[in-house]
């Protein structure tokens, strides 16, 4: 049994890492293609909406599907759906039909697939991994994802500089085929209490909302996540603007910012995997949230670009220490037949609050310096973590 779960876990993590690598390459390639071919802020805004909105809409229903049907098959289905959409786009581009609106449609399909796949991956892990190993395995998954996100911009840029967009699209199709093939070999324990087919989708969704409403821990966790995601959105979206205004608009500076953050996430994934965090999972999240706020203030106050990069790496480092304990807490404390819906609610929270934060802070950045916004938002992040810590809303 010891070797069996480890072999299963290695295969599953390998499949997800390979699949994410292809998806990350395409994600960067499409953004850069839209930027270079249109030079339009409107088109970039539309592509961003296409990347977020379907994910939010699908997540509303995805939780019920994940709790009702075979999670492994759903992961394979979402991967295959994304691959088919990407293959269709590649063939269209090869035929000379390079309509930008077709690209947006494919972005929406890919986003919808992500809305199903991400909560399904989080919900299936307790069916593969023993509970005492969930923190370590989630930490390894976070590290693998961070490594892929660190490598993807450089590799995608290198491919695009030599080949066309179609080559990147075909790479994604190939990695998806490999990922699905490996996932098919993973043995997954069946849910003890799977959703009955007698209930309608709406009834299952209502049941999920009722569960969250009556479970104080999950409700407080969702509220904390909403507040935190809204507050940290300036560090996610406005830092390129600050770099251009304060340090210079050279491309290498923006690339260095992306890569130092990803490097920090790799280090943070290794840290949470080896350390495991505090015995109370959410103490780790609250500490990481406090440090995130401190480093946001430091970003805004950095007088030199090198110092900015150091603090940017630190922000990347604390991110896995913030997110991984939340995921493990849900996996440990929520019944398995409810995890799909709870993880979907978490996904909706993240997918909604970051764009909402950008809608608020973006126009504000044309009135107030980004540095000031980062400092004030960082203070609010620290305050929110402190409030939840001393109110014991999450600790108990």
C-alpha cells in the first residue's frame, strides 16, 4: 500500500506538471501574439475577460459535477477539451485563417476547462494520498507548478522568436495527450458517499451553499480569501506599471520581475514541502498573509530596482505558504463528497476578487502613485490577517 499510493501520486503529479507546462506556454504565447499583432489595450482587455469569465461561470456548476461523477475522468475530459480547442486553433492558423476573434473563442474554451480541472485536481488528491501526507504532496505540486511558471515565459519567448504561434499550440496538444495518458493509469479510491443522481444540479448547488453557510470555518475562510485577494491585487497587476514609471520601461525589467516572482514561488514550494507549516494549518496562512503585506509595503518603498526584485522574490516565496495550507485544510476538514463544491467556491472567490480589485485599483493608479497604493494595500493585508488571527475566526 505504501508503494502503491506513492507510485500513483508520482504519476498524477507528473501528468499535471506536463499538462500545465503546455498550457503555460500557450498562455504566454497568446498574450504576446495579441499584444504584438494588435497593439490594442482593448484587445488585451477582451482576452483577459475571456480568460476569467468562463472559468467563473463553469465553477458554479463544476463543484456538483466533481462531487457527482468520476473525478479522474473529469480531469481527463477537461484536459482533452482544452487540447481539442487548441488543435482546432492551430489548424485554422495553419490554413491562413488568423482571425483574432477565433482566438478569443478558444481562450474561453480553455478557461472553461480550467474552471473544471483546477477544483477537480484539489478534490481528487485525498482519494490518492493518505491524509498525513497531504501537506507534503500539495507542497510538491505547488513547487512543480512554480517551476513550470518560472520556465514557461523564457521557453515560450524562445519558441516564438524562432517559430510561429502554431508550433507552440501543437506542443500544448502533445503535452495534453501525454498528461491524459498518464492520468488514465492512476488508481483512485472511489468516494464513499457520492452524490445521488436523483438530485438535480440546482439542488446540489443549493446543498453546497447551505454547507458553506452553516460551516463557520469554511465561511470564515472564504471571507478571509475574498478580502485578501482584493487587497493583494495591486501587487498582481500594477507592478509592471510601477516598474515602467519608476525604474524604466525596458522589457528586461518586466521579464526580471516575472522571473523573480516565479523563482520565489519555487523556493516557497520547497519550503512548505520540507517544513510542513505549523500544526494549525491556518496559522501558517495567517503568518504568510502578514509577511505578504510587509513585502507589498517594501515593494512600494523600494528606491532601487535590485531591492525591488529581492522583495518581489520574497512575495513569491510566501505565496505557496499562504495557499497550500488553505488547500490542505479543506482536504482534511471537508467531507470528500462536498470537496468539489467547496473548492469551486474557492476558485470563484479568487477568479472574481482579483479582477474586481483591478477594476478598483487600476483607475486609481492614474490618480495616485502605484507605490502609495502598494503601501496602503499592504497595511490593509496585515490588518486583515491580524483581525482574523485575534478574532480566532479561522484558528478554531
